[in-house]
C-alpha cells in the first residue's frame, strides 16, 4: 500500500498563488513510480494537471496550466509539490495527488494506481 497525503489548499483571490504538497509513504517498490496531480471541479470529470517522474524529473503539464503551474519533487522526502501562480476562478477544484507507472501528458483516471484524499482549492474573482 501507498499513502498519499495532500496539503496546502485554500481560498485565494484571482491572480494569487498557492503551493500544494503531497507526501508519499508506504511500499518502497513504488519509489520509481511517477507522481501526478489531477483536479476535479463540481460537475466535471477528474482531469490531469501535471506529472513528474521520480527518475530524471521529467515533467508534463496540461495545456490549461502551462506557464502558470510548476511541479517539483523531493525524492529524499518522498514529496511532490505543485506551485500554482496566476490562479484563475476556473482553477477552482479539488486537487488530487496520484501515483502512476505511466508518464504522459495524457494521463487518465485509469492510469492511476493510488489516489490521495484531495485538497480543495478555491479561486475567487
């Protein structure tokens, strides 16, 4: 089993910034897996936001967040971060940390092995 615990969500005004964190713990056999961020807005499907590989720190982003969000990782702490700048009201969603063995800018729900519990991000206009 792997546990993923997110933190850092909250309420911010449009144009502001937030940094999400996700701490991973559990089976070390997943130490080479990728860590990802997804989000789900009310009434919408869960969608891919960003991904980073544990080896080589290769990153991918959804087109909607490119240039505004940055994913990074600290392998020593088994933690992944999502720095979100220039936030827009349409970024409002529950943000989920996820673990996968597939690295792609087109990850889907079915690619995910483990999910975190999610953290709410609300951007006011």
